[in-house]
C-alpha cells in the first residue's frame, strides 16, 4: 500500500516487474491510466446555539433551556454522520439538538465523518446557568412584628452569581406587575400588603420572592 498525495486528481500507471526485471506479459509494459478524484479531507464542522446565550470575557453562558445543534458540510462526498461526547462520557451519534439539565461547565467534543470515512474533529465549552438572581428586600424602618408605618419604603435588590441581574419587577396585592426603578412607597394606613417580586438575569432565568406585611392603623 502507499499513501495518496494531497491533491484532488491524479493518474496512476501500474505495471508488474519480476525478479529478473521482466515487465508485464511477454516483456511488454502495460499501462493502466485511470483519472480519479481524491477526497482527503473531513467535513467542515459548526455548532449553533438556539435560545438565550451570554458571553463574558470570551466564555459562553447558556441556560438549561438553550439548545445546541451540530452540523457538518462536505462538498466532496457529503456528510455521513456526526458523533459527539459530553464531558468524556460515552460517544453518541448526533440525531437532534442537545441541551443540558445540569449546571456548571460542560464540554462537547464532536467528530464528523464523510461518506469515504474521512473525519474532522471540533470541541467547545459552555457554562450552564440554571438559577435566577438572589432577591433581597429591605424596609426603611425596622420592625419585629411585620407591622410598619404607612410612610415605610421598601428597597429591592437582586444579585446573580454567573451573568448578572437584568431586571427586577414587582406587583402589589395581585395588581399589575411593574418594573422596579425606585423604592416602593405610598402605602395606606391599616392595610395588609402582599408583595410579589420577580427578578431575571441575562439568560432570562428568573426567581421569585413573595412576602406580606401590614401597616399600622393608628399612627401618632
């Protein structure tokens, strides 16, 4: 056997020589020349995200709802199949989009094969963020009984470990949800308030905090 040169087409001349340097039948050299086309390269490989992504310092973050597709393109003989491996697990044949149910750093190695078994490899890493921001509330006045004067203000904040908080929303007593831009205030005396807070991060992960308090009816 011999290796073919890395060119797209060539002609091959073949003939036989014995131990006394006879060539071919009746000492006649025979030539077999057959133009051919050589496919020596594997498919071009790409991956694509379907859903929300966020890139920070070159690192790609996705949520557990984000899907990943793997594709190959081969102009010579076409793509036969793509196999992939998640975090050094057993290899699988790619048939549909990939998603992650576990959070943290994930690595995908994948290999594409064409129809003459040439192959090409690629890999990439993502960080899966499944959690919404941590929501905190602070009343402008301290109380041990969850009863506050009507001029109390409520400050909201939210922090996210991975990609940062995007927005904070709130609603009062089941009313219309509003975006939080300033402290919640203007409460009436002697009423019970139910506050629902919703925060989202850059990947649309969300978290919810609900709490209840009442205002003092008779204020001096």
